[in-house]
C-alpha cells in the first residue's frame, strides 16, 4: 500500500471518527487531520514501510499513549467501525479483499490493547 494512499485512508477513518460517538476524545478541524497523519505514519511502519512515526515521535508505546483517554470496549467498537467503513472492501485503496481483511483482523487484535476502562 503506497504512502499517499495510507494518508488518505487514515484521513477518511478520522473523518468518520469526527462524526462518531468518540469524537469528543479527538481534536477538531485541522488538528484532527494532523492526528490522522500520525496514525497513517504509524501504519506505514507496521505495513513494512519506512519508520516515519518512530523517527518523528519515538517508540510507539501505543497502549501508554492511549492511557490519557478513557477507552472502553464500546469506544473500541466505534473506532473499529470507523476504520471498517473507511476501508470498505479495500478496492478504493487498491487493496484486495484479502489484504483489507488481513488489515482489519490485525486492527481488531491490536485495538484490544488500547482498552483501559471497564464497561460503564
Ligand atoms: C481502541 C480504540 C481506539 C481509540 C478510542 C483511540 C483513540 C485515540 C485518541 C483519542 C488519540 C489522541 C488523538 C490523536 O490522535 O492525537 C489517539 C492517538 C493515536 N492512536 Fe488511537 N485509538 C484507538 C485505537 C488505535 C489503534 C488500533 C491504533 C493503531 C493503528 C491507534 C493509533 C493511534 C496513533 C498512532 C495515535 C497517535 C499517538 C501519538 O503519537 O500521540 N489507535 N487514539
């Protein structure tokens, strides 16, 4: 997956987030777009591209970086839905259905580590 495509996919994910019930955790407007670029840079590294995120921000420590936010299972499901809806069947991002499914599977497992609150 090309770098530009990942920036665009993350921007689409964050647009969905901005309209979801977890929007209040996130910044708005230009800052939301900037946040989406951080996510893209992290994913670029995960997917075998250059380690842009690490070079800019240091070790990912993703669970620790999410601790300031109250993330319960319901927030996780919303987050995953925002990603799933942006990804679609993958074709818009030039991913095969298998590649899109593999990315979602990885995100489903990885996102569990970001949950830091019991259900309310
Ligand atoms: C489980 C549901 C999740 C919620 C509710 C959530 C929420 C948040 C929030 C509120 C922020 C701070 C806003 C910002 O981006 O500046 C953030 C940052 C971030 N999230 Fe998540 N997140 C979740 C899962 C994930 C997953 C699965 C990934 C992996 C792709 C991820 C990657 C990132 C990255 C890279 C940042 C920027 C961290 C930094 O450098 O400050 N998040 N997330």
